[in-house]
C-alpha cells in the first residue's frame, strides 16, 4: 500500500495514524481494521481543518477501501 499523494496538509495526528496503517497493511498485520477505525475517528475531528471534499477523499481511500 502506498500513501495517498495529497496537495494539502493534514494534521500531525492524522499523518501519524496513516503512517501506522500503511505499515500495518504492508506487513500484512491483522489490525488494519483498527487503523481504519482510528483514521475514520480522526477525520471526524477535522471539520475545521480540512474541507468536506478533502475529508471524503481521505475517507474513501483509507476507510472505505478494503486492504
């Protein structure tokens, strides 16, 4: 899995959780679904930081997609 290339900045806490999820997927760990839930929760906290379109892009890539 590769990180989604973005043309906007995301909060540090979200960046860290995405990094952890990417490592988890690439190492074929069984906790990927936990990282997906964490990222979903992170995105729910980004109302004032990211636009709705940016949140949807990230949610579609990291949460809705099956790894």
